[in-house]
C-alpha cells in the first residue's frame, strides 16, 4: 500500500524557512478558523482541523521537523529511499514481514503513522505445542498493531464514538480486507493512553490467539489552550492599566466562555485559576483552567497619550528598581 507524501509546510501555509514562532502563529490562525466548534461546515472543518494538527505536530517538534525535512528531499513522490538499518522496515516490523494495512478515521494520515508516530507491530513469542510433533510444532500469538488516534479536547471532556477502518492487505494474492470498528473514546482520556481492541490484531499461528489493536491517544493541539495533565493553560493578554487597576474579562473555556476577575496589581506571569474548568481526571473530578497573564505594551502612542504617561511617571511613587 503506497504512502502518499504530505507537505506539512504547504498545509500550514508557511515557507520551509519559517521560524517556530511563525509556525505557531500559522497553526493558531488556521485552527481558530477550522475548529469544528466554530466552523459552519463541520464535516469539512474536522478534516481540515486534523490535517492542520498533524502538520503542527510534526513542524513544532524540532526532531520531527528535521526528520521531515530529510524525508522531503527523497520522498517528493511519496515513496522510495532505503529502509532504515537493523533489519526492520519503517513500520518497525521485520523486513520480510507483511505490512498490517492502513487506518482511516484515526485523525492521522498513513504518512504520519509511517514516519512520525513511532508505531510498531509486536510479535508474540513462540510457544511449544504438546503432542507427538512437539519438536516441530509451536503456537504463536498474533502480533499486536499500534496506531495513533487524534482526540480533541472536547472529546476528552465528554467522550465520543469514532469509526475507525483498517484496510488489511490480502494474503497470497487475495483481495484487500476491510475491518470497521466503532471505537469508544472514554471521557477523561489522556495523552498517551492506549485504547485496546482485543483480538483484532494479527492472526495467531498454530492455534495461537489473535493479537490486539492498540490506539494511542494523541490530544489535538488547541488554538487557545495548552495541556498539562488534566489542567488547561490559557495566555491572557492584558494592557498595563488593566493589570494595575484590575478588570473583568471574558476568556474561552471548553464548554463556553467564562468571566474572570483580574484583581488590581496583577503581575505579569501570574496564573489565575478557574477551578474545575479543565479536563476530567480518571476519578471523575476535573482539573483547573489557568490564565497566565502576559502584559502587552503599546508600541506606538499619540502625543496626548505620551503626555499622560509622562504625567503618571512624574507623580508615581513606584519604582521597580531599588535605590542604591
């Protein structure tokens, strides 16, 4: 099954020389436009949002970006190039092993799964069978199949059902086989968690049991929040006078926007907590939402504004520097 090359720079609309900050800005702009919660055409938006996430997943990671840049020189047509050393192909399987197939519905392309997901296929250890032919016969558990599945923060909050399709190559010239699974994504699912589909992996040998499919959860990058465990973090931009005088602002949350009271004298870097507005813990309680204050200084001001700032500076008793 051919792997089609994905140009992640083109997906985000940035040049190959783009800085990490430029890549982040491009992702956030596109993600805000195509997030399924705000887009008018949700079906189209979901596909675009996942493609944007995949591109950002690779280009925001220095190691993965370097790997992608190296692949780009030899894989413009999506195939070719020597396999890695050590007797294993790019899927982590022995060179002479048959590929397990391709997934649809996980949120990631087969190109990503092949080169950037760290996906592997484990083979069960042989076990001798009882009987007269014990010296020759053995049973072997079927190999496990692993793939990444992209889960939005909204899905992690509420849980969801996802249809995942695995297209398996036929054996000995047989037609391709297609298996469809209705995968339950439990609420509170976290980064790296494995969702197991028991007995759906490779077939066993000599009467051995079939292997399993494991879908490794990758939380989708969100245009507004970063994630640490079950807690969410949001960058809150404030003008200097808002930080000094205090202000009530509306900030986004997963369910709906919420009002946050910023107390007078709030310093840059302060984290203001909204309890229970994060992701679910395994026990059912929820993490928190933290708004991290960032002061935004105007780069241009009018003559009248300058006069006011100079007047304030002249009358203020505050100084950030101690007097020697």
